C-alpha cells in the first residue's frame, strides 16, 4: 500500500451541495493533503446553512496533484459558464493523475472538455445533459474510465471516494 500522502484539490464554489463535498472530503482526508480551492479564500455558502472555508486559491494550487475533485450542486450551471473555473480545471487536469467528480460536478468537467468520449455518470436527472456535452453516460454509481472517475447522485459520495482511494492508494486502504 502506498503510504505517501496524496495531494487532492477539491473545488469549492457557491451553492455547491455540501453532502457532495463532505462525504468525499471525509474519506480523502485520511490519506491526503487537501486543498480546498476557490478564486479567493473567503467563506463560500453551500446549499445548506453551512459555509466552507477555502484554504487555497486557484493561483496557489499545486500543479502536481494526485486528484482533482469537482462536487455538484445548485451552482453547477453557473460554474459551467465561468471561464476562470473551467480554465483552472483544464490546467490542473494536465498534471493531475485522476480527474474526478460527484453528482452534477461531472457537468462541470464536461463543460471544461474533459469528458468527451469518456464513460461517466451524474445525477439521474442530468444524464441527458451530460450526454449532450460529449460523455458516454452510464447508470452506474461510480464509473472509472482511464483516469476519469465520476460518481452518480449525492448519496453516492462516500462510495465514490472509497473507490477512488482503493484505485489510487490500494484495495485495502479504505478498509477500517
């Protein structure tokens, strides 16, 4: 099993779904140095009464990432149209070993051009939209296609993160 800490950049953005973010972050934190990344380090309001405090800006985020992660949420459509966000994801994906998302975060990856011809999943209500962006959509909970790993709906976040850790660190890593 690999004992080196992973470097994971987790995109934060206004109106992201906290559950999309918190489940994977909890699993990843056992194995990683986590960069909670946004344009600035001001608190970001999620879809709940809780805010997230980014600890890294786009310009300060390392290039040699093991994983870049994109959550879904009500702010997805706005992020799909935000060229600064899309450019950040494209740039960091070049040096990242794995490019990942949960729920509608896959739509943001697709808007950045990172899922064309790639098997992927998303929230059930957005599968047609993901297909129009060039992904090969499946109904699976978690889809691994090369270095792209996508998880379906909100509640699949922990399953998704456990599969990512098993793939990146080793099959036995996520076991208690």
